[in-house]
C-alpha cells in the first residue's frame, strides 16, 4: 500500500467544516501543474489561496481521475513566484 501525504492549508472556514484544513494537490487530468486546494470533507476545490475555504467560491470539479499531493518543491516554487509578484 502506498501512503500519500498532503500538505495542508489551515483556512478560516476549517472549523466550520470540522476540518484540519485544505489539502494542497495537483489534478493530473488538467495538465496544468497548478496547485489546487481540496476539501476532503465536502469534495470541493479552490484554485486560489485567497478564496480557499470560502464555500461560495468553491469549484465543484467532476474528475475522472485522481488527485495527487503537491510536492514540497512545487509548493516552494509557488511561494517564490508569489513573493516576486508582490
């Protein structure tokens, strides 16, 4: 059995969902290498950290495949890019 470990973003709505937070993941079938935020409790996604956790801004994707955990290197690249844009 393969154990997958997800990095988690603790969003403002986590307590309301009774959740530890949102999993940082990739959606391979999109072929975009973008990091998405996934709520396992409600099976909802967000594509932007500013909206992450807000139920009104969730994206309800109907995926054919599986999601994969975002790797630390990918998360680091996202953080560096965000810092450069500020």
